[in-house]
C-alpha cells in the first residue's frame, strides 16, 4: 500500500471515529436535556432544594450557570412540558428532539431550527420543521439558517430602512512599511466614522467559515488579517480605482513557465518580495497577467501587453451562473470572488464557462491544496467532490445558499 493510500485510510478511520464520538456526545446531551425538563416539571426545589435547574447543573456537573441555562432553554424547545396548573405544553420542535436524541444534530443546528420555528406561525410549524430537518441531513447550520431566513421572508416579508448619519470631521493617519523579513507592518489612527466603517467591513469579511470543509480554527487576529487582504482585493478589482502612471494599480509577479506548471519553486513579487510558485499558480487562475519571455539568464526577451485571462463578458456570465462563491456553504457574493480554472490554463485548460467556477479567495486556496475537487455537472452547474475522509462515497455537493435567477414568465 502506498504512503498516500495509508494516509487516506488513516484519515478515514480517524474521521469515522470522530463522527461516532460526536454522535454519542450529542445524543447524551439531548438525553440530559430531556431529564432536566423532567426535573423542572417535578419541581427542582422540591427534589433538590435548588432555585433552578441551571444552578443544580452547576453543582452536579461543574457547568457554568449561563451554559446550563442554554442547555435548559434548548431542552425546553425539544421536549414537552407542563404549566403550573398541570396543563401540557407541546414541544416547539418535537421532530428535532427525536433527531437530537439520535445524535444527528449539533447544538448550533438545533438552535437555528428552533430559532426559526419561534418566528413561524403555529399552523406552519410541522411543515417548516420537516423542511429544515430534511435540508439539515446534507447541509451545515449556516445553510439551514439561510433556508430558514427565506422561509420567514416568504411567510412574513419585512425589512428595515437604513439610517443615515452626519459624517464626522476626518482625522486619518496610516503607516505601512516592509521589514527585511518580508513581513509588512500596518499602524494608523482614524476618526470614529472611518473606524466604524472599517470595523464593519472587516467584521463582515472576517466571519468564521464553517462550510462543508469543516470548522474554522483561525484566531480573531488571523481572521482580521485575511479580511484585510480580501478588502485590498476588492479595492484593486474596483473599476473606479484611479490610474497610476497611466495604468491601473497592479503588482507584477514574475515566474517561469515550468515553475508555474509544477507549482514548485519561487516567484518574484513586486520589486523585492517573493512568493511560492504554488501561490503564483493560484493567482494565475484569474489575474492581470503581463506575459514575458525570459532568456537563459532570466533577462526579459519579450514583454507582452497587460491582459486579463477572464474577459469582462465571461466574468458577467460567471456571476449570473454561480451567483457567488460556488463552494458548498459559502456566502461570499460575486464581488468577493475569483475565477478558478478547473483545468489550469498553464496545463492547457480553456478559458471558457465550461472550465471556470467562481470562488472566494479562501476556498480557491483550499481547492488548490486539499482533497476537494470541482467539476461541471451535465446541467452546466459546478459541483464539488469532498475528500474521502469527509465522505467516503464522495457524493457531489453544491452551494444552494445563493439566490437563483428569477425564471422568465
């Protein structure tokens, strides 16, 4: 057995065991919740002398009071109860409670489903719960939350008007410098309005990514660093960006064709920087390219014009088809995305709609570096094959979060 086959087998075994343990933990917590609801009905003061079940749980299991209150609140939604006069209180989400006892639902998923049901008219509870649970079998809690939001918008459409405020007098300073190590340091001061707008932008871009590739373990500073990089990409891609020396602002990356094809080696970034050829390969999927022919001593023999691999018209077609990052579970809109060549253009892949898919920077890198694969299905839409340690059947998955195009009448 090859080393890769051994590693794949180990990954599958470990992932299977993790799934078994998670199911046991979730089932046990659901059973604990049902027991806590029973204690409430019988009277926690009468049985144990405590004022609340959460306080009892704190002493029995060293569970912080707030965490205990969340467990109890979740349990009340999944299990039937009784009023003070003895009349029954039906469970808000009984079918979800059954699935939770079987260990099939995470706490975030349960909270999403019950949160939606609290806003749904009672006559629609059963149907909406079935729809959410059915969707949850092959989706994460964020995708289920998106479906719930659509259901609520359909049942009770509403919206809030944005509020305007007078801008404050700007006080802005920014310092950006490159250290010898190649690391850049950023420091600055901003007025309250600019700081609030920057914070809102970075908060939106720095949300945890919990799609089908697994949980996001980045620290808050790491997520803000990635968000700042995404914000720079958005600005550089803006058609309103001012010209610089007669050209749009750009960064030149020089890499040999051999290194670009293999992804092994280094590339020159700007005047003094450096990046791996693998990173250059990612950027070459959809970037402003200046083709150059280099001689034996790396002297430029021929320098071509600046060209974009993906034309404006083709990019619009990608936007209309994929509606945002096509990776399962990703919310990123088209303006945050890049065009990815399914078969890399350096390997002869064509730059047309049948070989392109729209992806955010994070999932674009993930696809280049992981066991995920993407292909265009017979219906012309992209679908992703997960690594075998996530799904040994490698059942194709799609992003069903983005709104579909309206059908013609």
